[in-house]
C-alpha cells in the first residue's frame, strides 16, 4: 500500500512538471515580432560599419586607460 501511494505521488509530480514544461515551451515557441530598425541619425541608433571602424580604436584606448587607472596603487591611509 505504501509503495502504491509513493508511485501515485510520483506520477502526480511528473504530470505537474510536464504541464509546467509544456506551458514554458509554448511561450518559447511564440513568434517574436520583428524589430524596426531606426533610421540613420536617430539617437540610440546602432553605429554604421564606418562609424564602428572609427570607434574601435577609441574604445580600445578608453579600456586601456581604465585598466591603467585601476592598476594604480591606492594611496595609503594616514594612521594617526
């Protein structure tokens, strides 16, 4: 009898997990609406390839400067 209740409980839990998985998979399979691409010159528009090529070295220099600044030793506090 105890084994039967265990088996029934296991089947109920499996059915509950199956329902949750089916609901989640239905959400994942839902079609995603296409995003409209903003026109050139709009604030927040992704950079054009020419602009990205120009920004690459600038971004590298900014990262290098940030890393160099982070690597500087901290000033020691005054122990008075």
